[in-house]
C-alpha cells in the first residue's frame, strides 16, 4: 500500500 | 482523499472546461499555445498508461479519461478544426518540443523511485508536466494583451498546482511513510513557474483592469 499511495493522484 | 486534493482536481477540471469553452463556443484559440497542449497530451498519455493495468477508484478512472480525452481533443481542435485553427498564433508559438521532452526523459531514466516502466514513465510525466506550461507563458509574454478566458485558464492551472502542494503537506502529516521527493520537487518547480503570472494576475484584479504582462 505504501508504494501505491502516490499513484492515486492525478 | 482530502479537501485540498479534491479542490485541486476540480480546479484542474475547471481550467480544462474554460479552455474548451473558449475553443468550442467562441471558436478561437488565440493566445493558446499548441505546444503546451501537445506536451500535456504526452504527460497524460504517459502517466495514465496504468489506466488499464491498475484500478484505483471510479473517481480516478473517470478523471483520467476526462483529462486524456480533453487534452487530445484540444490538440485536435487547434490543429484540425477548420475555423479554430485559423486563430492559432503559429508564428508566436515557437517553442521546440524536443528541448523539453528529451531532457525530461533522460532525467527520468536517471532519477526515479524504481527502475520499472511504470515508475520511469511516471517520473517522466512529472518532469514534463513541470515545464509544459513554459511555451504558454512565453506566448502570453509575447501576446501582451491577454483575453479573460486565457488569463483564467492559466490562473486555474496555477491554482490547481498550488492546491496539490497543500494536499502533499496534509498527506505528509496524516499518512505514515508519505514521502515522495520526485513528485514534490517537480510539483514545486511547476508551481513556482506561475509566480510571475500570479503577481500580474492579482495586480490586474486589484486595478480592475485587463491582464497585461510587462514587455
């Protein structure tokens, strides 16, 4: 989840 | 999702709508840089490539589709639409793509969070987005007299970036391990590029006058 976090941004 | 992030996304959406409004209803793209629009199309195409591989949320997917669709249709309008393309200031919009795209790609190959296709493209899209506004700012400087919609478009884009910075500050303090130097620094650089424009934008608002940049 830590690696994914920034990729929820546009 | 925090309020700054949502406000940032909606401001970004508003900027695109203002630009589409200008192009679609007034049938004019005067003062709009095709170079900047093409760079944005590349930015979204490379960043949102994960659209088909990773699902985050319906909101995320819809926004990605909107930004991809709008950026490519704006480029199409300026290049191909028989009326709109006549208002394009071709001689003034002289920025060279590869001076921007190539260095950004090389930088992404060197500086990234992980050496994977997705992360290198992600870094590339961040670097490219940071400087994609430059041709537009140069064009504004040359045009001097800026119409209201163009001024609002650039203002909304700048506001969107400023709100994203507030979003990162908020996330840093509320989410464990939320540290993303590449995103933050390129985002900060991008926002700083608007500083000069913001100054004259607020000045013109105070004087209730037309937005005019100094020569």
